[in-house]
């Protein structure tokens, strides 16, 4: 029901525009042909009132539908941006995960011991700063949360 909301709103705007235009034309024709009998068709007021009814009604219908159509466009644009954002988020997660795994596999061999912990200028309070990327990490973490470098 809520899939492709933007295209549904745009279709609704088109339908409402045509309904308004048809109603305006019918109203104008009814004024023309159902007008006062003492006025002539083209010289009296009924012709001009009918013409104004058609023109103003069509314009108002188009203008109202234009605003609704713009809302549909905005909804489609938001849906597209949301989908792209989700793709980017997944790609970043995969990159971080693969970077972390590559660092773990390169640092951990069967007979290799991890390097000695040094807290020189990288350690302040309850955090440590990664020497490779500069990211601030929790003191409890062994690897950098951004690049996966062993502290």
C-alpha cells in the first residue's frame, strides 16, 4: 500500500486535474445553454460568464494539481534518496568489516604474538587515538573501530 507513494500521488494529481477540467467545461456549457432567455448567446452576459467559468475552473484545477504533483515528486525523490542511503550504509558496513577482518588476519598468525601495548601519546583517560587514522577509540577496544589497526 505504501510502496511507490510518489507515483501514486502524481497519478492522483493528474486524475484530479482532469476531473476539475471536465467539471469546469460542463459548468461553462451549462451556463451557456441554460442561461437567461432574454440575453443572446454571444452578446449577453451568459457567454462571458460561461467562458470565465471554464477558464478560471481549468486554471484552478491545474494549479491545485500542480501542488499535489510537486508533493508526489518530492516523495519519489525522498524514496530514491532513502534507497541510495541504504545502499551506501551497507557498502560502508561491508568496507569496515572487510578492513577489520584483513587487519585481524594479517596481525594474527599461529605463532605470532600481538605487539606490545604502548600507551604513549595515543592514550588519554578512557580512550586511545589510532596512530594510523586518528580515530578516538574506547580503551577496552583492541582494534580501531574505523580502520581496524591494532593499537
